[in-house]
């Protein structure tokens, strides 16, 4: 598979996730339970941000090399772990506030999904990059 098709698959998966997050987030914001409202707020915010990133990526005119995608996704995998750590810190230190507890849970959910998605596509792009012959004459 060529890098542009794989990048489009990544973008479409992220669009699907973002739409799901936005819908769930909007529903949860109206549930009269603070923990669920916190999860809903995070789902809505992350869904909007993910949708913007995905749409820009899917409709990008410039081709992206497998090497560049691999580097980008490797950084994202580390950021995804960081997001989850922030969520854990919110839970550990602010668990007394149900809304903030829900936000922490929401951040962990979003970070975990993005971790799996980014790691999966990182491996796909890395394998593509490894199998591409280099131009160094070897």
C-alpha cells in the first residue's frame, strides 16, 4: 500500500473516532451526573480537535513520505502516553471533585484510543519505510 492511501486510512479512522466522541460527548454533557459530564466534556473537546486534524490530513494535497509519517506518529505515541499521565494525575490529586474526576477519565480514554491508533499506523508506516529501497546505492 502506498503512503498516501495509508495516510487516508488513518485520517478516516480519526474522523470516525472524532464523530463518535462528539456525539457521545454531547449526550453525556446533558446527563445530570458530574463524572459523566466531565467525561463528556473531554469527549466533545477531543472530538472537535481530532476532527480538525483528521480533515486537514485527509484533504492534504501534498504527499507525505512513509519516513515522515513514521517520525510524526512516533512523536504522537509518546504524546498519547503523556495525555494519559495527565488524566491519571487529575484522578489521583483531584478525585474529590466528580467533574474533574470525569475529566481525568475522559482524558485517559481519549489518550488510550489515540495511543492504539497512532501505534498501529506507526508500525504500518515503519514497515512500509523499511521495505522501501533506499537511494544510497546499497
